[in-house]
C-alpha cells in the first residue's frame, strides 16, 4: 500500500510595500480576526518576502503570493499574479 499526500499551498493577497531588493518584494497581507471574548473584529498586518524573478512588481501593486519551498532564510513565497 502506498500513501499519497496532497499538499495544499497557501495563497494570500496583499500589497507590495517594498521592492528595493533584487528578485524579492515585501508584501503586506491584511486580515480581519474576531476577538475571542468580545467578538469585535480587528486588523492584523503581516509582511511576507516573496520571490519576484523578473523584478516586475512595484510598490503599490496588489499581488497574489503562493507558498513554495524555502528560497532563503526568510523567503518562502512566490508572486503568482498581479490583481
């Protein structure tokens, strides 16, 4: 018997906040989370470094990033498309 595993890669949408590095962009992903006790929604921002092979994405672009193999110490995502 062989086991087959299905890997589901995370896809996140965010805004490019820095493009100063070579082949890397920093993407700010914003999400809304409900407080456990009070139920009020609040924003959580997180920044991800994503691989941009051709340096085509600039600050202000809204992009979709997908999880991938680690490319460096901090870079685990690849930019798929511009929205």
